[in-house]
């Protein structure tokens, strides 16, 4: 077997990965929930406001991807 693959099966590695992955997943879940609630509330106001929120969400997502790539 490949050394890299065997390293991924290591329980110590998996426990460290869970320690990092769970808070990141929760942060993204909260972020998506807030943006979804914002979109639902603005959908009741009007189309222009809803499209503005959609553009802002796209810019926010792009910024988050750039920051994530820069930190890696």
C-alpha cells in the first residue's frame, strides 16, 4: 500500500483531523444558515434587495475562498 494512504488510516491523525474539521464545519454551517435566513427575509421585501444580497453573498464566498487558499 501507499505510504500516504497508510498515514490517513492512522487513528492519531484522524483524531487530530476531527479536532480541526468539526469547528470549521460548524462555522460554515452557521455562515450558510445566516445567509439563507437573510435571503428569505429579503425575499419578502423585493427583488432588487434580494439580488443585492445574492451578489453580496457571492462576494463574501469569493473572499472566503481567497483567504482559505492564501492561508494554506
